[in-house]
DNA sequence: ATATTTTTATAGCCTAAATTGATTAACATG
DNA sequence: CATGTTAATCAATTTAGGCTATAAAAATAT
């Protein structure tokens, strides 16, 4: 058994296809076929059920894949140990960011981070929380920035900052003009929400539900971006909630529609998250430092109440 | 990097010698030299400091060895998964047993276990607790039977039974004839003890210390076996404590000298212990079942007070 | 039902890597 | 200084991994 063989198994299991997996591994398909057969012979067990199309894992195969993932990850850590010893911070680093954090936070820290670590090849992807969790678990992401707590036991979290929710209430709305909004005043029915899949949406729903038990899940107006949300709100279609950082670079005439919650303001916890195996931990910690340093000053709310970003049934 | 290379590194680290390590791996010394050099080249770091005699690990080397141990162990688990799937219970199984448990417990379960699992090649070694911990950690033991709790975070414990301490008090001793001995009556100064390194000794000391603060560590009479302890006691050199199972097959005239503690009787917890990686878990669980089944009935004390087997400073 | 496409397995070949035996170099020890 | 021990080096051999080409099997289209 070799680490390479295990790596091939992972590739085939992921792609459910020898040919595609071979491309990902930069070898030819016969190479994969043979190495996997060799491993199956050695263990004297079928890992893949080749009678199914697309190809499937057998029951043992599934367990072997989990273990293979472990071993391959742990093998990466040896290079990690060496890098750490040498103080070398570099290589590819794949970071996921949720859509509602991406446009505001990324410009704040990206330059500083690249300057600090020119040898790190940052690859940033905008992904939903769900996609992030999958990719951290299968090793396709080294870390991510997401709203927490997530309660996923394979993933560790380190809080970066607490970002308050701010009300955007257009003129003519019943709450317009009021400041120090109380959570109890919110009504999910005149609240514009992001599309399904955004954890900020879940946060808002959780917040509203905290005071009113609302089982009807059919929200009428939904949008894919916060910018659109603001425009829809301006059209008089309802109020909406914005993450605090989004309110910093708004036009002056729109800023007039911002209304803050009375403290403790509801807020989301934004964290850097990563697999519990703690691979590339130096880079993660450095990124954490950079963001924490930049955010300090930008957000200065004292007392916040953290809203869960996950949908509870 | 290959699993084989990591295995070679472990062998050299353990033996501090390429030639001996090569023998253990069933390859020639140049093979080891070359493979380890190759790994060092690939990682671009020295794992061994070859200027020292005997050869030593570098600082990174030490960390790499820990990680290599992980990876090699995890790779064994793949075969474990396959075996488990097939319901195959077999292969080599290395079990350590502490000296004060060995002679009484081993005869009780050995036959039954061998009969239940004829394909398992049992290798049993009598070892002190300290040796057992080292060998479980470095993978030279699959499991062991020892007094617990040990508080070693790499090792898991499963209690098998609670074995009460029984007083052996020769005629003429101040406590002779009394039954329902109270712990408070014990005096470490007229207590015969096992040699250093036996955890039963530590247990007895902890027990005596519980009531009298005794800092003088110079015990006069010490012995390497419980049999000798009894003989010394018969010579009028003091009383001693015996593990309950030892009292079952004593001669009748010696049984007269046994005095039980009043409940809750002090007792040692005897457990099957194994590395947290839980390799060969089917065998371990089966062994646990066999021993638990046999001991049931042999020990029927209701209320016991567990004495720690470790020396606390 | 047949042709076409897609996908995996097989075979033969080549190259690179692992291993060995023999030898050398370095070092410690009597 | 000689001797024994131990790791490194070198050339030779074996083994294993990978490639190209091709066959076989299965799915899809005609």
C-alpha cells in the first residue's frame, strides 16, 4: 500500500470516474486502473463496485476512503512540519468566503495579506456555507471565512469579529425615523431576504423567529445580492437587514435609511474556519492576525447578541 | 514520500542505528540509507543528526517521527477495516500484562481465548506499567492488562474488574485475628512491599498514605514476587497486602492468615488498555468479553474504593 | 437491432525507483 | 596504530510505476 494508491482511490471516489480522476492526478487512466486493482488485490477486497454506472464505492470502500483521506492529509502535515520549522510560509492556500462577507471584507485585508506573505499563492472562492463545509472536509479548501457557530465536529472555528445587523428602513416604512430599533419590532413578513442558501438569510430568519413564531416559510421577495436588496427596499417593497460592514461605503442619501438596533445589537459571528487536522496552520493564524488587526477600529460595538447562522428545524 | 520511507525512519529512530534498523525491516543497510536520504532530500531537511554517535534525531526529526508513527499506524488500520468487514479475527496480537496480574489472571482466560480465536497468534509479555505505556505508544504492544486509571492521554482504558486488596497477617502480628480491617489500622512501617516498579506497590503506598502522612521512602523489606512476600510475612517480618485473585489458590493453612477489609474494601481497578487509535479493536473487545465473562463470579465484592496505581509526588 | 460513443481493463514496453552486494570512508575503541 | 563498527557510495539487478495502444464492456444514439 502506498500513499499514491490511496490518493488515487480518493480521486476515483470523488469523480466516480476513472478517466476524470486520472486527469486530476495527472496520470493516464490505465495507471489508475492498475494501481487501484493492485491495492484491491493486496487488501483482497473490492473498493469500487464497477458494475454500477457511474462507479460506486462498496461498503468497505466507503470506510477505506475515510481512512485514506486521513492518511493522505496526515502525510501532507509532514511537509507542514518542515515548513514550520524553517519559518517558511508559502505554497498554495485555498480560502473560501461566504457571499455576504466577500465584497466588504476581502478588499480590507487582501492587499495587506499579499504584502505580508508574497510566497503564498492565494486562491479565493466565493462559496456558500454548505459548500465550504463540504470542501473543507474533502480537503479542497484550506480554510474559509464564514458565519459561525456551525457545530460541525470536523471543523474548528476562530472568531474574527462580531458584525452587527443594521436595519435598512426606507422612507414611508412604519419604522422609518426610529432609532434604537428593538428586535421585537421586526416582522418577518415585511422583511426582504436573500435567496435560500445564504447563511445571512438564516440569521435574519432566526432573529425574527426569536420573537414571533413564524412557520410559514414562503417569503415573497428574495434576492441574490445585498445590493439588490437595498434597491428593492428603496422601491418601497419592505425593510431589510444589512451586515454592518456593508453600511460603511454606502451613498450618503442611503445612509439616511440606516437604523441601528438598541444594544445588545444582534450580530453575526464571523470566523475563520478550518479542518480540525490543522493543516497550514501558520498561514491560517497569520491570516487571522491580519484580519483581526484590520477590523479592529472598523467595528467597535460593545455589546452584541450572537445570532446563529444555521437553520434549525 | 512513501509509507515505507516513514517506516524506515521509525525503525532508525527506534534503534538509533541504521544496520540494526535494516535487519528489523528485513532489508539491507544501504536501502535504509538511500531511502532516508531520499526523504530528507524531498523534504529538504535533515531528519537524523549523523554526527552524533549513536545517531540522533534532529528537532524536526522528532516531530516528523511522531507524525510518521501516526501515518504508519493509520495505514495499518486500512487492513483492520478490511478484516473487520470480513469478520476475520486473526494475525499477531501482542499483549502486555503487569506482573501482579499475570500469574492469576492469565491461566483463567488464556485457554478460553485461544479456543475462541484460534487464528490469533497471541504474544504475551510480562511488563511493568511503565514499560507497557512506552510500548503501547510506540506500537510494540496492541493492548495490555494493567491497573488503572493511568491518566495517559494517548491510551484508552476499559475496566475489566475491581480486585480488592486482602490483608495477609501472620500469627503474632498485632492485627492477627481481627476481621473487617479498617484502612486506618494500616502502618506502612510494618508492611512488606514489592520492589520498585510494581504498580501494586504504589497502590499499597497510596493506600497507607491516605491515612498517615509518611514521607520516609525507605522501606526495608522488599520483594520481587508476591509469593516471596507471603513467605517473608510467614517469617514474622510484617504483614502484607495481596490482590484478591492471589488469595484464591492459597494453601489452607495460609488462608487462615487472610483478613478482609471492611467495606468499602480498597481495591485496584484492572483494565484492558490500548492506544487511542483503536487498532485491532475487534480482538481487544473480544478479549475484554472473555475476561469479563470468566471473572464474573470469581469476584463478587459489592462496595470497593479504588486506589490509584500511580505514584503521586 | 446496429452503430457510435464512452469508459474501463489488458498487454507490452520503457523508464525510474528500490534494493542489493561489494566497497569505501569515517569514527570510535582497545 | 590497528581493529571493529557503522554509515555512505557505487554499480548492477530487480521491481514497480507509468505510458501507448488496444480490446472489451457498457451506455447511448441511430
